[in-house]
C-alpha cells in the first residue's frame, strides 16, 4: 500500500509529518503540491476520504490573498487546485483513508 503526503517543504508541520511517517519505516510518495497540485477530481476524492468540505481545508489568510475565500463547493475545489498555496497542509493518504497532518501525529491513525 502506497502512502502519499501532499507536502510543502517550507512548512514545519509538513516536515514533522513526513519525518513521523519515515520513522515508521515507510517511504511515502512525496507530492510537492505547490509544484504539482492535485486535479479537481483528486482533490474531491481526498475530501471524501477526509470527510471534509473544501472550506475545511482552506488556509484563510492565503485564500483571502488569492481572492478565493468566498467560494464554496466545486468552485472552491477548482480554485484550490489553481491556487494550491491556499490548501491546508500536509495531507496524508493511505489507501482509502486520509488525514490532515495537524497535528503531525494524526498521520499515525492511518499508517
């Protein structure tokens, strides 16, 4: 089973989550989502696994800066893929389960 992490190397929580996964002896597929954002379909699937709505994974300040803070639903999913810095991070996916790595220990629930 392949573990994926949507990772921002400049984010301390993202780095801590990646280190925690690696400490479990797992080498995850690291997706630098700022360079390779998820497609709207991928993000919709991740949201389903998280049991969250798009506004639940929105970084408020970045969303305001990107002008997408007032969007909802599919429009917001499209906007998050176009402006990935407004996406909360890190997101860890393992099979059909996903968690936000805030706090990083959340990742242990699905490993």
